[in-house]
C-alpha cells in the first residue's frame, strides 16, 4: 500500500540512486518519480536511475515516457533507441540493455505501423464518452496524450478530418482532396508565429471567410498556399487557394482547429525581423524554405522557381539570405562538410560556399560590408527536413580562409538560450 509513498513531495537531496519497481503509464508521474533523485546536493555529481519495469504488458507506451524525458519525436526515438541517445544534454545518458532495447524498438515500430487504426479506435471511444458534438482536436490530443505527429503523416490516411470520417463522426461524403489535404496539412505543424496561427484560426467559419486587407495579408495567405501545395508546378494566388479550400469546409474548419493547437503550444511573441520589417516573418519563429521565399516575394503567384542553394542574394533589397543546415550527414553530397555553429548567443561561425573567396564578387560582398550597403539575414535549421529559425540580421566580425571562407557573424539580436543550446558547437557533445 506504500508503493506511491515517494512519488512526490519528498525532498531528500542526497539520493543519488533510484530503483524503479512500480509501473506507470503517466509521463507526469514518471517525471515526479525520477525527480526524487534529481535534487542538487553538495558533493553529489550524478544520479543513477535503474528502471526495472516496462515489461509488465505488451502495450506499454514507451514513446510517451521517452518523449517526455528527451523531447524527441517518435521517429527520432526509434533512431535514438537503435543507435544511442546522442542528442541528450551534456552529462545525461540513457543506456538500454540489449533485450530492453529490442523490446522498446518493437513497441515503437508497432505504434508507427498501427498508428491510424489505434487513433481511430481511440477517437471512437473518446466520442462515445464525450458525445459526438463535443469532439475538438485540442481536447482530444490533450486528454488522450496524442501528438500532432501521430495524426499528420506523410503517407496513408492522415489528418483530423479524415480521422473523424473514418471514426464515423462525419456524415459528409468524401471530398476530392480529402487525402491530399490530410497529408499536406502536416507541413504546417512547425508554425509558432502567432500571426500565422491567427490566420489559421480565422478560417473557422465558412460564412466568415478570411478577407485580405493589405499586401502583408496577401503574403501571409500566399505562404499558407505554397506551404500546403509543395510542388513547383502548383502556381496560383493565395486567394485562389482560399477559394479552393472553401469548397472543402471540413478542411477549412480543421485548419482553424489546428491553429488553436499551434497557438496554445507556442510562447513566441510576434516581433518583426530587424531589417525586414515589411516582411511577414517573426524573429526566431520557425519557417519552411517556401514560406521564407514567399514572404520575401521571391516566390509569387506567377513565379515558382526551384531553389536549393544555401544563399540567396536579393539585389533589389541589397540583402543576402544565409540558409544554414547544421547537421549535413543526410541528404547532402559527401563533399559538403561546412562547419556552421553558434559560438555564443551573439556570434555565429559560418563557412561560405566552396566558390567564395576574398577576391570573388561574393567574397568581397561579405568583406566590404556593411560599408557597401549590403545586409545579411541568418536562417538556421538543425537538419534537413526541419524548419529554419529566423535569427535576424548579422554583421561581419571577422573572416579568414578562402573557398570556403570562414566567417564569424555578429547577430543583431542575441539568440534565446534554447536556440543557442540547439545551435551550439556543443550540441552533439
């Protein structure tokens, strides 16, 4: 009867070893349990946590516990369990015995394989309890401990509208773009800019259709259109996309509910990017490359040119965009090995493209700035497939070498602590 005695409210800072013998499915309770050993104390250098449970039933949700501890998505967890937890903060380690590792991998892969069937069953049970008319995306995700990544997938059935349809909660007939929108809305999950989540929320009611008021609104709508429609042949205005969406009111309502979820999980405040005040981008917010290029007008309703370079010079603005990918182990040519990282919250080390040298036009543009009138904007992502963060303007601190050049940029706005840790040279330590 005393198995929960030390779960919470007990402060014994000297405890440096925990033996977990009580199974729990609650991430919150699990954090409370291990928190008994994470108190700081003089002379205490570490805490060893030995978890002896998790084999008590086949359907144990390792993903929930491990995601809470590490911040990794289920896909990242599979790689971490298989190859080692290399992205944990310095000094933290998770070691799994061979049999445990195999069991956890089986569990994670099974969840991925049966995800849609499981979600449909959970939604049906949830609706039976709550009532069909009281099913909202935000509450369903929160109360069932489900992630957006579980719901929005790159293949197969995907999306909130499609899940409600498969669970028998919608009486409307299937639309011509149901599968398409269900998958493509998954490319919006990174949105944390409050202005953009407000746009999604405004699509709630078909009879209160979103209205474009000025050029900024037009760009925001175009960003949404081109982020959903990813192919370069899918040209057209944001207004055209909105009209198309209004023929699918359930999906318009889905975007509004998705906007609520994204809004609730973001603490970012709207702040214009210095030097780009006329552009609908927010400092330190997350964006896909198409969204950035559309916001700056490089992509337009009539122009959708492919772009895969790491820099883009906008001569009419005299601004060059620096697109940095920190981890280039996947999706890049083997000879691409640029060393890019945050030195401090104020300084960023960047290597130019191989063709840039002190005597080349590109190299001189860097070295002669800011006296030549050119400005530079830094966008950083951790790996291919993840969104860029708008880090704002940078100015030349010093440069050395040639083809590529190694440049220290000074950031106009200091990186927040979380982004510095993410972009730091110590991120893989």
